[in-house]
C-alpha cells in the first residue's frame, strides 16, 4: 500500500516478498529494499530457507500462470535450471483444466487456484508435503460438457477432481441449499477431498498401526461405501440434529471415510483460523458475570506442536468472535458449527496423526549434527 511493490509468495521463504524488475532482464525480479523509514533490512533474510546452490542467484521468476493468465501469485527462485515458462510448485499439481478458450473457465480456474494455494500453504506448514515416497495429490478441474455425465467432485487414487461450476457463487449456493448444508466453499471442498488422500496415505495402508485406532473412533470403513452414500441421501434432510452429538457435520454420518474427511477439513479450518488470529496478535476478552476471561492466541505451527487442548482453548473464543462479527454485518455465521465432545475426540486423533508427521518431517529435514571435542565443564 505504501510503495506499490509487486508482491509474490516464495515457497523457499514461506513468505510474501516485495519485488522489483531486474534492470537487465525484464523476465526476472529481485527483492525491493524498503523505503527509508519503513523498516530495516536484515542481511540474512534473503537467504532464509534457501540451499547453498540457490543462494548465489536469489532472483525470481514469476509462475507462468501468473505471467500468462494472472491467476497465480507465486514466484520461483531463479537458477540455471529454471525454465522460462516454469510453473510454481502449487500450479504443477494441477494436471487437467477445462476449455480455457471460454473466459468464464479462466475466471473459475483462478478462483479455484486461489483456494488451492491456501490449501497448499497449510500442507507445507504441517509437513504434509514431505511424505516419504509420496509426490502428493494431483488436481483435475473439469466442466460439465453437453451429452456427458456431470462432473462429480471427489477423490480417487491420489486424484482430486473438482467441478469448476463450484467456483460460481450462485451455483455453489444452489447446491448448498439442495443438500441442506450450512457451509460450502471451494476451500472447504479441497480440504475435504485432500482428507481422503491423506486417509489413504497415513491411515489406510496395510499394516498401519493407526487403522485399528481409526476404526475404534470413526467406525469400520469396510462397510459398503456406495450403499452408505445412497442411504445418506435417502434420509437427507435428516429429521433431527442427533448427528451433532457425534459428528462435525451431517454429511460425516454417511460413512467413516466421510467422517474422517469432514473432520480433517475442520481441523485445517481451525489451524488456519488460529494462525491468522495469532499473526494479528489477537487477544480476546469474553465478558462474563463471573468475571471476564482473557484468551491469547497460540501459533499452531510452532515446534514441538502445541497440545490440542491448548489450541482448543483459543479456538472457542476465536470462533465466537468471528461469528459475532459476521452477524454484525448481517451475514450468517462464518463458522456455523458446534463441536461435541465426540467430534473433538475425532479431531484429537487427526491432530495426533498430523503431529507425528510434523515431527517426522522435521527430523528428516534437520541439518546433520557435527561432532567436535569440547572442554569438560568443572561445574
């Protein structure tokens, strides 16, 4: 807002940086130093998170989807191996697109990629992009075609498919009402579907010790999935709200796989909420006749990972404040859910699985320890 800089997110820095064009190459960018009085420059900042072979370059190339379509805000660190039309690590995961000769599809694709980049950021912060022998899920964004079956949003064998019609606000609202859902967003779709992928990778593989614990908490996933979905839609809308005592949403009752995916999506929602609140140093006072209660936010990405109960103590007032603010603007609750004790138990399991992965990823990426002879202290 002050300097009019071009901004881009750089995966290696995990941060948005201010850039300016390189004087001798209009395809490259470099960091823009702050104007006098707007802050000091840390000499070590530019090398944060960059390997030794990349450090000498520290010039950036915009993702090709930004240059050509203006739908991406990522940049890549320029190296001799970086192609001219390189895609960022997030855009590389999209392998099928609708007909881009239709301007509406470009707009829809842009909205979906924005949501997908938010998903990508959380996955990286949680170490979920660093699974051994896994390249991560890929995405297909498809449009309905005349004479063909409708595109169904879903996940299968590491491929996440999304109907681009979901990017249209009116169509998404129509489907939300038709399915009696209180909440339906592009980001919610992607977080739900990637939950299915992570169930396959982190829970469902043969011999995984977590599988029996999953079945104890969520139920037996070996029950017929197709029949379970038919039964769910046959009883929709559900005549009562008994599901609120056991699940995070009505759809979670359809099958244990859907219960996991819905719980996973809610976990990512809440992690994102907490990080955003913490980034603004939010503190909340909740008035009470018994005395106001004060809450300070917690960074969900600190290491070692914070206990679930510590995060929950900050999440409750955060969602209360969030919903109160949206009501003040005449909008529906931004987070229209009340989590029961059993739903929270399921989220604790998700938290445990994610924390195990975070710790394992941190261990794999830790720099090698050097051994040297040190003097022995007399104390």
